[in-house]
């Protein structure tokens, strides 16, 4: 009987080891950075680096009957709605790009009104129609950096998480009072240093009665994010078992593609020495339809935030450029063309075509007369230049040709992820 029980226990142990091995082997690491992106964020090949898109879903209020609320003098002070309330809103109220290099955390706040998809909509609307993957694509395009994982939480989970951490200590900078009867929301916070519970913390970041609205609100989001990191670090030192327990408790309720084993083995051990090296807001300029983020300004900003190095930008030469797709990846020429336009190349100067697959490396072809102008594209795309005597056929009339070879899709050099080759879709 003892021998049978020993065999049974051994079998269970072997099964557990096997399952652990399975989960460890299926845990995927972060999306790698290209050489130019490593320079931008100031990382070396030996550095640990992972990035997250952290998004908070806005509260959805359904339509219902509306009734007035009167004060003692019989005056209407607000209106109460009988409509439903759901934490599963379709818009994203808060959008943060979080980059962890070794134990240094950098936070980049993306304003919700930033225009994406060539100005057709605001970034906070993307989640409702394309989900977390679409939002991650939009943020990666805006920043020019890949996003390793996404984490989407709703207000209820956020409040419970803050409560589970025992609250956070925050210096409330000014009196916050706002009453929205229709939404059943009353924000009432006094200024000064205090410990906020989950509901109070949500009120702190939702308050918008500010001079610049959402832009000023982002400063409060940064303040709370710093306070949360400080609290997590404090708990990690005080009780190393608390955080893994919290991670397991909330993992199934949070929308994320980050593997639990990867988080537990690679990220959690770094929390004890975690420091927030920078927390900045994406630079934008205001237009009638929303906020616009300029690709060059964004790159310079990111380099300053991360302590990296931005590319040196000069004005595009006044010469037509032909992008020839010889990579075999459908649509790659259009992707390069769109991003060249985003970087300031006049659209009327950019032409595209496809050609038979060529295994040669990508390069910039140019005539002697356009040799200096071709340096702009060679530097921008980090490609070599090759001189040709003259262009023929479809390339005639241009002095510069960007030839995309078999290596064009493996090292995206511009703004957004390139389309994948058919074999990897």
C-alpha cells in the first residue's frame, strides 16, 4: 500500500513538473526591438526589455428615464437617469505605454483624443470597433515602437485592485468636487496628502473639471501611476508572496495576452528594485477634430524620455521616388509609401509598383545626378545606396528607387508594423 501511494505521489509530481515545463516553454517573450528602436529607447542587446499597452475602459451609461432633483429652494440642481451602468464601456478612458528596461519603468501617456488612422478617428474609439489588438496597432503606429503586450482593465477591477493593495498615498493637488446625478457620480476630494481607497482613486483620475480637460487629467493619471508603483514596490519588499497571489486572482478578469508564467518569472522578480525613470505625455497639437501627433516630434520626445537617440531628420528632397516591392509580401510597397508620407515626404512625389521576387537585400538605387538626394532615403530607411546609369520602364522619370528585397519585412524601420508574409499569417 505504501509503495502504491509512493508511486501515485511520484506520478502526480511528474505530472506537475511536466505541466510546469509545458507552460514555461509556451510562454512567449516580448516583441523584439529593431536596431533603430533600440537606439531610440536606449537599450542594449543584453538588456531585459518588455513593453505593455495599459488601457482603462470607460464606464458606459445606458439611456433611461430622466427625472429632476430639487434643492430646498425648489430649484433643479441636477437630473437623475434610470439608465443602466456598465464598467465594460467601448471607449478607453486611459491609455498608457509602459516600457520596462531591466528594473527601470518608463510611462508614456497617450491622450485619448489623439487622431489615428490618418485622422479619421480618435484613439479612444479604436477599442470599441477593433478590440485590444486594434488599439495596440494604433498606439504602436503613433509611437513608432512595437507594443509587447496589452492589458485592458475596467473601472471595477481597478478599484478592487487598489483596495487589495491597501490603498495608495496621493497628494491631491486641489479641491476636486463634481456631481453628475445622471451618472450617479459624486467626486469629493479635499487637497493634501492622503491615502485613497479604490473608489477615491478612480475619482482622482476621472476628475475633468480642469482648464485643459483631458490633458490636465493625464497629470493626475501620472501621479496615481507613480503612487501605485511605490505601493507595489513597498508590498513586494514587505511580503513577497502577496503580489503573485494578486496576479493570479486578477489574471482571469483582466483582458491581456501576456502569459501568466512570463509575468511571474520575468516581471514580478524585478518589482522589488523597480524605479520609475520617467513619466511623460505624448506631445500633440490641437486641431478642430482632435489632437495630432507629429511623427518627428514624437521620436524626439521619446528619445528624451527614454534617454535614447532620435534619428536626424532633414527635409525630403524635391525629387520623385519609386518604391518597388520585390519582397513577395503583398502590400509592403503601400506600407512604405504611407509611412514616408507620414514622415514628411510629399505624397505627389511617391510612386509604387510591384515586381518579381528578388532575394537581393533592400537598397536605394539612384543615378549620379540624384546621389546626394538619395542619401535622405538611405539614412531614413538605413539602407545602402547603389548607383545606376539610368532608369528605364516604370522607373523612368525618377532619379531614386527604393528596392524592397527579401529582408524588407523582417526589420520594420518606420512607423507601424509591416504586413506579415503569407507563410507567417
